[in-house]
C-alpha cells in the first residue's frame, strides 16, 4: 500500500493545544492523503485524541491551521467539519438505542413531506446506502439490540449519509471479538477502496500494520515521524511511541508452581447463567489464562466465582475449605478479588476522587464509628499508587481525569489494598497503551511471585499465552481444552475456541462438537 502521488485530503499544520499547564500538542504537522488509511499511534496522553478532535471540529487549536483539499478552513464545531466532509466515530458510540437502524442512520436528515416522515423514502434511501457500503443490516431492527460491530456499521452509514469523505475512527476494535474485528477490518478496507479517507486511532499495533497505508507516531504531544506502514514493524512503532526500546512485551513468567503447591482456589461443577458444569483450580503463584470468543462464558464464569452473579450450583473451596461466595463483598472478605472487564461501567466511579475509588472496596479498614480517618486512608492510597506506578497530581482529583492506563492501574491498586489470595483480572489491558500494558503485566507477575493465585481473562490470545502458566479455552459456557507447556500455541487456542479439533489438544470426549 502506498500513498505516493495522492493529494492531501487534510493537512494539520503546526497545531498546538494546551489544557491548563499541560501541553497536549506542540507544533504538530500531519498530512493525510486522500483515499488512504492513516493511523495515529502513541501512548495515552500522546495527543492522538486531541489531534483527531481538532480535525473533527470538536475543539479549536490554540495555534496552527487546517487545510482541506488545498483550502484553509476554520472548524468551529463538528457540524462545520461535517460540512467539509469530516465525520468522527468515537469509541463510545453515540446512537439512540430505542430507534431503528434506518432512523439512526438518517437522524436529523429524514426524508419528509412537511412535518411528516416518509417511511418508504426512508427505507429506499437506507437500502441504497447500505448496498453501496456493502452492509447487511436489518433497517427495522432496534439499535439497542445490535452487537457492537453492527452498531459501528450504523455509525459509519450515518456518516456516509451525511456526505462524509473522511471518517475518523477512535479505537474501533477495542470492544470487538475476533470475528467482528475481521469484519470491521473488511469495512475499513472497503471504505478506503471506494475513495474514502480513514483516520485510524488504535492501540493494536498489528491492526495498524495490517490496515494502514501511513502511520504517524506521536509522543508527549510532539510529532515523532510519519512513515509508510510497510516501513514499520511492532518494534519500531513501540520504540517511536516510548522513546526507548521495549526489550520484551511480556515480563518473564515466574516458575510454574509444582504439583504439590497448595491449591488456593478450586471450584467444581460450576453452573450459572452462561456457564455449564465448569471446574477450575488455581495454585499459589500460578497464572491461569481463560481464552475463548466473546460470549464463550469467560466473564460469566468469573462473575459466578467471585459472587457477582448467582451460581445455580458450585462447590467452591479456598485453601481447601468449602466456602459460599454469595456476593462480591463475601468474596472480598475472603481474599477473592475481581478486576472487571469495563473499568468505566463496572469498576470506577468516574466523577469521584482518585483516593475514594482506591479505597472503595475496603472503607471499613479506614473508618471508626462511621467516620473515615483521612490521614490513614491517604497514606495507604499514596503507598499503593506508588506500588502500581500511578502518579496523580492530586488524590482528590476526579479519577475521570486520569488516562485509561492509569485508571486501569488504579483498579489494580484497589485490588492490592484488599490483600488478595486470588486475583481475577478480566480484560486487564483493554483500551490501554503499550507502556501501561507492560506495567500491568508486571503487576500481574508480581502478584503471582508473591503467592497469589491469578486468573487472567483476555480476548487477546497473545496476552493469555504471554502471561499464563496454563490456559483453559471456553466455548459455549464450557471448558473445552486445557493447554500447558508446548500445547500453548495460538493455533491450538483458536482451534479450540472455534470448535476445530487438533490432535495435540487436551479435550474431553465430545467437546469438539459442542455449539
């Protein structure tokens, strides 16, 4: 793929932007070729989102200029940007869930006769647009009932219906399964192939290298380089983003516990919504990976094991003693701690202070007679934030002001304050940059080295294999394969997840044919 000879679609020239005392962008120049896929990469806080928001008219630059198709423009709002053919699709989709697909696509621009909508004209316009984009969507389906991948298609169709020739996509595959990610990649290639320009912001470097014609690297608000994607690789991108080499994506695994190491957590015959007769055990110092497709039952199993969802039946033992984990509070009191898959929806109270979020799970440790001892609490918070390598300007600042990576590490800080003997981490690095990923991996390994039994759930097969001593693959609510040592390969995990049998897998009879 090459952009040689293509005219610039958008030129962002000498762009600077400051928020208070933070220089978010410092004299950044990027030229985006028409009809190309142009990726923006960098750590959280590097300036990617700020630059894309300036391009989309969400905020003005403090200095610099924007040129579209050779003409200098001023973008005062997203509406201005749309008038110039630029649309943005945020990571958190902006759709109306109780309206249909076609109503969302043409929201605000519905075919009408006077004050009355024209349903037939709406359906005709939708069918023509969907056919042009190559999307197979039910126009009458309610958007709230669609998978995330199909909701993204609705957003893309909305942008196309308004004449967008450039679409900015911010972390479009962050919440998608493997098959849905592949479908999204096909959509992006189709858009570029039909003359549209795509600006892709992604933490997944393999995705960037697969899709992009050109890559721009930002670091600390400054432009590092813009280069053809074919001239880059994972190592060169990481070095550009961090300003240093990353010797290894994953830390060295601690030694695998021996067969006589104590079993800190064991659950037999777990049956719950989305889980069918699963057994699992974790030894002290062991990292067990849970792999599988979205919907395979991994999160449902984790919630059942930690009391967050009711189990129909289960025999749970902690340190050999039978226990009943009836709620997350019961689990926490017994040292079973879970880091949920969505920090924003399930983990953090975004408008509350950093210190309040850190101590949320064990406030009783810092209170007497209903009053919180602030000095003791803040001392503990500072200590644990230092342990997880989070630098906060003020513990009383809303946690929403931290980057995604620091928010995620703050969840780990909360878990560590609970002194876990079992740690369940569901999608521990979703939506965080490569530098924060390594810091989180280090935290997980450190917990295992301290004798904690760790369960890691991830849709990233490389992540599971890079961290775990042993991998359980789930499908249809059941564990269909247990992989150890040389069996732990990406091919084996994917074959088990997709119900394709390989002779070197360890499976129960009949599991390969489960739906």
